[in-house]
C-alpha cells in the first residue's frame, strides 16, 4: 500500500469563505492548478463541492471528472499527484486557483509538464 | 480619441489550430489571463468564437460577458487593458491560456492586481 506523501497538508475552510464559492448550474467550479515554484499554469479542471472538500481535507488536488462522473484524485492512476500549497478564490467566487507541487512526470495525460503546451499562434 | 496602444499585435489562427478549440454547450471556452512578466494568474473569464477572433485580431483580451451578453473589450471602461504576448490551448482544446501585459491598475474590478486575492485558508 502506497504511503501518503508527507507534503499533503490540509486547509481548513471557514463557513464564511465557503459561502463565497459559487458553483455553476451543474454544481461545478473551475479550478486552475499553477506550479508554485515556477508559476507555470499546469491545467484547468472542475470541482464539485465534494471534490473541493476532499482537496482541502487531503491537501492534494481532487477534481471532478465530468466524463466519468466521479471524483478524480489526480495522480492515483498516473502517479502525477498535485500537493496543495496555496488556495485562492476569485472576486466573483466562481473560479479557484491552487498553487501546487507537481509530482511525477507532469500534469498532462500526454506526458507534457503542462496541459497548455500548444500555441494558438505567434504574435506578429 | 484614444490611440491604439503600440503593443497590440495580432496572432494569426490557422484553420487547423481553430479546429482543436472546443466551445461548450453555450458556445463558450474559459480563458485564463496570466501576467507574462510575473507569472501571476490575473483572472479567468469566458470567450465565444467572436471574442476569440477579436482577441487574436486585435492583440488584446476581448472576453464575452455572460452577465451582459456582449463582447467585453477588457479595459475599455477601466483603462485596464490586457495586451496579448502568448496564447495557448490545452490538451483537450477546451481551455485557453493567454500571457498578457496588464495595463492600468490591475485585472480586477475591485482594484486588486489579480482577481485571486483572497485565500481559501492556510495550509496547516
């Protein structure tokens, strides 16, 4: 049985802060994961209330998989865990930003470090 | 009449790249704006196909305002324009990342530099 990484540390969410988080009609809120050390934006995925609670309680990123309709403990299959270091919500309370330590090969299922590895085009 | 900032430079989007961008059922795709110099994530808002086209053609961030149902040329009211320096799409083609120069006071309508200025809580 795999031991819990030592850098998974919980965050306590107050009822006041919780009341500022707005979930959309599907009960989801977008969550951006940014590498704390480099500032690189790694990925954006979705959380429902349960995955947000699990993320904060477990100190590692737990998304909601819209395609599989289940909790998605990032890295449990790939080993590419994300440990939470800082967590923010935006002015409207409808987007979350997590600064994380990216373990394993990277955030992207393609093997890339970040999911944003393709350019839309070059500035002219 | 205000002159166009000299750092608004277009990006040409190829038909091949365009075919990889997936808009949701409302015809929207989330767009993350990150400050190119500091790496700070400034905001997340939405684009429809027209606002993406305008963003790339004009070289400045043009979102779609869901509350007003209209194109939102960031900064036209506040002066807080965002000039595009780099533009990426993610592995699923359903999220965009723009590296921008933030002009004016900041990205947030509250006057803060970033919309993510409030912490969900501290790591224990």
